[in-house]
C-alpha cells in the first residue's frame, strides 16, 4: 500500500442524527473533497485514490455511511431508514457539522446517490460532483429497465423476501461476497481486503438500513413520512447547477455502463463521462490511481 494512504486520522463528529465516523487525510489542504463509499463497501475503498488528491493539495474526508463502520445513531428512536434521500440528508449534516464550504463531492454506488442527492436538496453546496458506477436520475421505482439490468438487480428483490432478509441478517459476509465476486472481472481483490472491509458491516444498524433501502426503493416497504418532503424534492430528478463527472467501468456487471449515458440535460454546468475499459463496478478500487487523476483533472477545469 502506498505510504500516503496510511497517513489518516479517524475522527467523529455529531450531526443532528448521527455520530459520524470519518477518515481525514492532509488536514491543511487548500481544497476539500468528500469521498462517500457505497454498498457493500467501506471507507477503505478510497485508499488508492487518495494519494493523487493529496498530491494536488486536497484535504480528503471519507465518512462511513449510516449503518457502516463506527457511525452510530444518537437516538434509539430515530428511524433506521435507508431511503435514498436520507443519504443526501446525512451528507449535508456532515458538511454543516464540519463547516465545509463548497467541497468537491464524490461518491460510489450508494455514495454516488448520496452526493447527487445532497446537491439536489441544497443547490450550490458543492463546487464539483463526481458519481461512480451509478447513472444520475436512476432513483425512481418506475424507471425503465432493460432485462439485462433487471437480471443484474436480482439482489434488490431477493432482499424483499424472507430468505433474503435472513441472508442479510444472518449471513452478511457470504451474501456480500457474491457481489464482490460477480460485479467485476475476476482477480481485482484479495481475501484479506474483503475480510477487512466486511468488518464495517458489523454495525448494529447495518441490516435494518440495507433491508429498508432496497425494499423501500421498489415499493416493498414504506418510506418514513419524516422524509417525504425531501423525497418529493428529488423526484423527478432535479436539474443540477454543478459540473458533473461520471466514472464508470466498462465491465460493470451490477449497473450497466449505459446507465450513465445521455445525462447532459441534467447538468447546467456541463457533464463529462469517463469509461474505463476492463474495470467493473468498483473503479476506485480496481483503478484507483486513474480515478484520482481523473478527479484532479476535472476539478481543475
């Protein structure tokens, strides 16, 4: 591992709802980038992206999502919601708690939805937006899906069944290993890395949040009414006033790369797309240096 990636500090900050665990690199950097991981993953996914960002002068922050790692709810009464608008709310809470001014917001998978939703809920919050492995505007349950994409999403609907719930609650390591084994070309991770990452799923709220997220987005569970106004603001997907970079692996077997095509109409300040050959669903892990350099180039424009 590159020595730079070891030079982080693990910190915690309270928002209105959460005690958020986050990693911080290069605290004296002259610009800030927030990196938000996806599912099923952890903050470890950014290790090979960070050196390029530090070399470009960035302060780098990587929070653990609700239900992951050391992030915890402040109250037992808070709904363990996984609905997608809440991911954006959580990120805005982190930005406010840390006093960040127009950071670069970048995310993968769930994290991509988090950063995009934060921008949709609060225009002007970010200087640049980077989404990895997720096409913008794909939160709606009534979206058009190809049969190939329906097949790719088998795990969404599996989690709506009693058998799927048991897998999430009782066999999360083997269940999530199926995603790592099948979403990218083989050979991209080590046993040791998976074993270290899956520790982030030991969070006591992980199963509830994961199940609610995938069930609610397809109508198999109810949304929590406290967030109805935020959901409404994001559906249909708003046009965003922020420059956008989409990074997608050409061999993504979870979200087909065509899902990030043709999104220019949603971005007033421009839409760029980078497709990386031979890379699957985890470009920040499979081609971390390339991803970091693409981000630096994009944010310098």
